[in-house]
C-alpha cells in the first residue's frame, strides 16, 4: 500500500512565515527612505528660509544706511479728526512721509554739501521726527522745527493740522517739509546768525528745489524788481563775510553791485524794513551764486564757525 503522506522538511520555512519576516524589513527601509527624503526636504527649506532672512536683513540694513539718519513719524492729532485720518491714510500707513523726508533731505544736501572737499564739514543729523501736531487750531503756523537738547540732537518737524485742509495737500506737505529740512541742514552760526539770513537761505534752497518758480525766474531780473539800496544792503551784509571764504570764492561787493547802482551804506546793517523779507535775501544769494558758483555752500560753512 502506497504512503501518500507529504514529507515536509524540518528546516523548511513556511511561505507565510517568510512573508512575515520580510515585510517588516521592507517597511523599515521604506520608512528610512521617507525619513531621509523628509530630512533632506526640511534641510533645503531651512536653508532657503535662512537665505531669505539674511537677504531681508541685508536689504533692511542697506535701507537704514542709505537714510543716513533715523526717521520717526508721529500722528499727534486726534485720530478721529479729519486731519488725523488723512495723515494716517496718505502719509503714515504707506510710509510716504518717510520717503518725503528722505527725498527733500537729499535735495538740501546736494545744494549745501555737493562739494566734498576737506574744508566742507557736513552738519551732523542723526534723527528727524515728523509729527502732525495736536490741536484743532487751523490758524497756527504751518511748520516749526525744534531741536532737543541731548547728546545727539533730535530735530522735530511739527506740521499744523491746517495743512491737511489745503486744496493741494500733496504740494503743501512736500513744500513745507522741504523748508523744514533746509532749516535742519543749515548751520546757524552757533545760534548767533541773524534770523533774516537763515530765513533767506532757507528760502533760497526752497526756490532751488523747484518751488516758487516765478520767484526763481525773477532772480534773473532782480535789479529791475527791487530797489538798488534794498538789494545791495543785503549784499553788503552777506559779502562782508567773504574774507572768511576760501580764496576761490572771495569777492568785491562793488564789483557785484556795479557803479551804476546808487545805494547808500547803512553801516553794514540791513535796514529794518528789509531784514524781515527772506525773499529779497534769497534773490540776493541767487544773484551772488550766479556770479560766484559755490558761494552759498561757502556761506553755510562760515555759519558753521559762528557769526560775529
């Protein structure tokens, strides 16, 4: 009788057991691969984020360095007031106020400090604050510039809320800040310079920046517009300091005024009615600058050392 019993080797491994043994190893390898891919992907993302962060910091640092000074914008007016809302909307939220400060500053610096020679000392400006002043007094002065008494002076430009009610707000804000930045960058003769001179130089810079186009054109014909004694009294006062200028800028007052200009000296002092007119001073400075390029820069350097 035949034996149909199937002989199974004692050392043989069942198929199911083989599958069970192999499957964990395969899963482990798969997980290792997934972990490796995830780790590699995370590393790439991390590096990209690091590069972006470094780039952002670099751009920010370059932007800060390009400004040359810190700029702070403050809305001190009531936020719910029309002026306060407009200032926030048009000048704070979009950083427009900061851009205006920087652009107007660049204009002034180009006029006063374009000559980078050794005898040109730039006024140190580290921090400028622009604020829309508090209060509802719409008749207040459009702009004022104050200086804090600290180791590094902080220049505070205060705009009246009335400026936000102008028919052409954009022009009014820019032209007003242009005047303020001129005042900030001008040396003031260690606080001894006559106010009419500082106001006149401020007016001159404002005109050179492109404001007051009619007045700037009039400077070319100023002899026919103003009385000779009015014009030359300013010239005599300003030119009396020419001895302190570098040799290339020294001048003779009579050569500028001309012999046919009949005017009477008043002891080197401008007459009272002319002192307070910065427009005349600005036109006089423009006239001298035409005759002697660089004179206004030189005059600003004289103001650095004081005014006697």
